C-alpha cells in the first residue's frame, strides 16, 4: 500500500517516506468496517450535516495494534475548525471501555471520510486532540474513501500514522512536536484483515440480510377528491385482493427468503467453481506439449515460453486430492452407508419402543392406585355395616357373606399387586 508520488506532491501532509521498522502493524477487524459503513449509510439517508467522525478501540501490544470496535462521535465547530465534543466523547469512550473489559480495549485511533489523496488540514484539530487530550501519541487515522479508487480488489480505505518531521532536514525526528520548526505529517501504513468466529457469524448474517433486502414501495396516497357522497374517504382494499383486475404484490415468507438466499449462494459458488475450472483448462491448453505425454520429445528440450512451476504443482496437488472425494469401492461405500442408515433408524425405533413401555408402566401404576383406593373404600363400608341387614341377608349370615367377600377381594388384590409388580420389574 504505497502512496503514489503524485498524491504526495499534491498533499503536503502526506510524507513520502515508507513505513519504518518502528511503524505499527495494524490488524483490522470487519466489525470496524461494518460500523463505518452503517454510520455513513445513516448519515447519508437521513441528510445529516457535519463531518463523519468516529473513534476506534482495540489493543496495542508493542508494534501490533488491533482495531476491533468503533463508534461514531459528535463534533462541534469552534472558530471555524471542527473539534470533538469532548464531554460526549469522554462519556461514550468510558462506556465502551466498561463493556469491553475482557480483553480490555482502549482508544487506538479514529476514522473519517476523505479522498484517497490523504488527510486534509481540517483533520488536524481532531487528531491532535486525541494525541494530547487523551494521551495517545501513536493514534492511527483511518480514512474511508468517498470516491472510487482506480485499483481493484482493495478496500476503499487508507491507514495513516502521524510523524513529526523537520522542515529543514525533511526527516523524522524524535520529540519534534517540541520544536517550532517541526510539522505534523502522515505516513501510510499497511494492514491486514483479521476475523474472529463471532465476527464471521456477524458478517454472514449481514450478507444474508443484504441478499434478502428488497425495495418495497409504500401504498399510494389516496387523492384528496376520492371520497364518497357522505364525505368519508374510501377504505383501502384488504391485502391480497385485486384492484381493477390487477393482483397486489405477494412477498416471500422469511423461510422462503432464507431458502432462496441459500440456493442463490450455492448457485454463485458453482458458477465461480466452473469459471475457475475453465480458467485452469484454458491455461493448460496454452502450455506446450510435455515429454511426459509425448514420447517423441526429449526431457532436455526447452519450452518456447517459461513455465510457472508453482501453478503446475498446485494443479497437480489438486488432482491428486480428487480421488479422496470419490470412494474407490463404490459397492462397499453404499453398503456401509446403508448400514449406518439402518443403525440410525434402529436407534429411533428402540427409542420409540422405550417410550411406549414407559407409558404402559405409568398406566399400570395409576390403575393399581385406583383399584387399591376402591378396595379400601369397600372394606370400610363392610366394617361399618357389621352384621346388619346387607343385601337382604341379616344377622350372622350376612356377616359371613361379607367376610367371605372381603377375603375374596383381599386375595384378588394381592394377585393383582403381584401381577403389576412383575410388570413393573420387567
């Protein structure tokens, strides 16, 4: 990421020197990019005034600086210069530090929107405030480009570190901010994008949301003259009905949208795979014949064009891995697949049988409790009746009949308990 000489000549704030061995190594996380993109989108759609400014939090370990979290900042205009709203910025910074304690994050830089040519004089008050008021001398400036860049495949942003240079020597010096002849300049830094597991989930969710996003137009406004004779405006037809022979728009359900997004992603992946295979095929067709495939050629024959052996070795390694994807013995593979399928279905069947047996045991236990309660009630009734008139039998005869009935019921209850006890044991 070297700054072009033309850009440096037109911008005196950008240094022509390359990053030194003491320059920080930046690790940029996607969450910072998502926050900046969201802030720019809301700022544009809402028509807000003022510059786009935000702080970046991360960790610093020696030369390594990670940019992990970002938040937007308010600004105020003082004497025609843009400054940070110190009170709000300090409160927001403390809140983010309180939330991100493990690991502890601290202020490492700030972001804004600008041109690819580099920082402008309007950026200096905010940068110097972060350095002096918050005690972070090595603050990094991230400029998100507001215009497309000529280089493709790069993120539209540039990272800068601030250095103090001497006007006379045009060299970087230590403690130059204490010298009146020194000036503040910015030097472009290289960076790498690091992604954690949680950020991968967030990025995938945002990508899915972007794929499902559709522009839905709101209902057409009712004209002022469209009213009935009583002065009441006509109600809009219910959703799903037809007006003047035209059906209303029907939108997909969330499940259908998710399935459609998944199928679209798979289609794009297959399309990209086909394009890359076609590219490799075209490249291999342009190569000269080899002595490995043509016996008439000698191994010492020189090719007309130089060969890229690294690409050829990568293609050879890819072809050697293809047999791993296809089983060597298709019959044995299908047999093993059917056995695993049968094992899974058998486990499901055993689980269903176990649940059925458990329910049968529960039913038997409840039935035994109900029958025991009925027997106890009958015994109480027989004991209370004694030798009285029971069912047309009186005196000792009635008592004998009740005793025999109680004995029969007791033996029946014992047999039933034994039967249910065996069933519960099984």
